[in-house]
């Protein structure tokens, strides 16, 4: 299981610049931030406004029970590829879009670029028409689009160059929406993608994929390389066992937009915010 960092409990304070100590979320500072967060509509932007300065190379997952944001830090290669899975209609594409939108708020275009492979490019249409988002976007491609194979080859070339200490350019967030359409790719492109799932994070190429829970068994070859799992509503225990990598995620009664991931030695739950500022 990948390492997930909960910035709700590890916000840095400027009270002592020499030590830069970490403070617990029961401090007065965080209680005040929690109060401000509850007074606003819960959107990606309003959640991130609780954290300034923004932690770089991070992505927002959602909102914890105490109303503060739950983030992951991309700097640790042990995080590996991230898989989002749940029953159909429970929010997996929305989770991907929350992570992508937060990436544009937490990072500059020179720090992070985004590419999307999806079976439904229209669900990412706003990314293709937004002037601000275009600065981050390498493209939104259908799985069957030949350009999808081109982007995979370019990322493999980039990763191999970086493994030879040619560390140039921004990190890349590659989003794989509806991973079950991976077989639309050619055999060579599938090999490239599987290699990126295994080794991309070592070179600053971060893959986040999604798949419906009932399809996990049929696509076990593609599910297994994901080191970090984010689980929404999953009703069947057989699916839990394939997806969770840990015992007892207990998400069978989750509402849509509720998710859980493994943090340290326990499952941590959160709710997805709305998109926007």
C-alpha cells in the first residue's frame, strides 16, 4: 500500500522558523481553520484555502469528517500508481477530476502537467476549453485515439531519460479513466502503460486510474500494479479482497462520493467536494 499523507494533521506552522515543527490538528490554528471551512460551500477551492502556503507536489482527495482537506503527497515514489474503484455511479470519475483540479491549484504548470485517457472525452470537456487549465493539459484522449499511444510512448521515453539522470521538465499526472478500456490500445502501447504503472513514479510520472468494482477480477493483470488503493462503495466481499489490499475496508454501505484509503495502520474515510472555487 502506498504512503498517504494526511496534511490535516501535519500542517506546518510559522511560529518557530528555526524548527518548523509539525502540529496536531487540535491546535488553536487548526480549530480556527476548521471553523472557517464549515462556513463555506465545500468545493475544491474552499477546502484548499485552509492550507496556505500550499504544499507542492500534492493532490486533494477530499474532505475529512472534521471538515479539513485530505491530501496525498506525490514526492514519495513508494506511493506508486493510484487506483480508484467503486460501484458504477458512486463517483470514481468525480474523484479523478477533484484530484486533477487540485493539481492545478497546488502546482504551477512548470511543476506539473496533466494528460487524460478516457472512454468519454466529453466528461472532460471543460478541461479542453478552459484557458487556465490548458496551461496544464497535455491532452484529453479517447482510449481508441492513436494519440493516446503517442502520449504513452513519450512518457516512457521521458521516464527512461530521467532514470539516466536527465531530470528535465515538469512531473506528469496521467489519468486513466475507465481502465477497462485499456484493451483498445495496441499490444505495444499496453506494454508501455504497464511499465509506467510499475516504474513511472520513480521518474516523476504519476498514474491515477479508475475501474468499476465488478470489473476488477477480469482486469486483475491491470489492477495488481497499483500500489495505492482508494475504495468507494463496493458491495461484494470478493471485490473488496481484490481491490483493497487490506482487510475490512467496510465500504459496502457507503453513499456515493464517499471514499476510503489506507493510512498508516487504519482506513481513513472522506467525502468528495464539488468542483470549482
